[in-house]
C-alpha cells in the first residue's frame, strides 16, 4: 500500500483539498514553464543583438587602433600625452526600457555631439583629429553594447531562478502530491470496502 508523504489523515475532505492543491501547483508550474520559454526566446534575441553590436564596436575600435600609430608617429608618444583633450560637453546618453516578463530590457544610445579642443594645440595634427574621431565613434557603439550586456545578465539570472523553480515543482512537489493522492485514494477505497463489509455483516446478524 502506498504511504503518504505528509503527516495527514486520509479523509474525503483531505483528498479534495489535495486535489485543489494539485491544480494550483500545476497552474503555477505551467505559468513558470511558459515564463521559462519566453525568457529563453528573449535570451536568444538579445544574444543575436549582442553579436551584432559587438561586431560593430570591434570594427570601430580596430579602425581607431589602426590610426594610433600614425598619430604617434606625427606627435610622438609624449606629444599625444600632452595634446589638448577633446571635450564632450554636448555628449548625451539616452536610456530607455521596455518591460518583459517582469524584467526591463534596456536600450541605450550615446550621442557625442560636437567635440571641441579644450585649448589650441601647439602643433595641429590631422592625424590626431582622425584618431579622436575614430575613438568617438567607438564610444558611441559602446553604449548599445553595454545595455545589451546588462540585459543578458539580467535575463540569465532570471532564467536560472525560474528553471530551479520549474524543476522543483516538476520533480519534487508534483510527484509528492500525486503519490499522496494515490495513497489517499487507496486508503479511502479500503475504508469504503470495510464499511460495506461491516454493514453487510450487521444485516446478516
């Protein structure tokens, strides 16, 4: 005879309550399972977006890196170190978000605006201007990449949490409830059979 996993009496009311509990747990399981699927789908979308944004950032970064030797040859390393900096006073970072299954998916853009030298250089250099413009382009591409990376970390954390809950309901809670229902139903059937036998015995007496 199956044993109850919980310390409760096998009664018709307890059986009905356990059936209600099973329905509620099953509803929760289906909700979390659907959430898990949605999170996985968004993870794939964000992964593809990250690959695209990362490729764009690396292309701009490599372009800037290729311009660095020419600027260094023109100004010298010490000359680059003391060269007047380019200000970003008009730069602006815009961040927006959209809700998605309890999370917020970020989108970011970085507008450099018009860059200007903080002071006039001793010896103007077109190479330095091209180098600075290339690094500004790379900086603009870094903003959407950073937002997508944050989305991926948030989604992965929520996916793992949801996965643990789904597995717990699927492999532990629901099997225990099913086992208890089967054991309780068998106990109730035996009790009913004993009651029928008892009634018949009393009638025969």
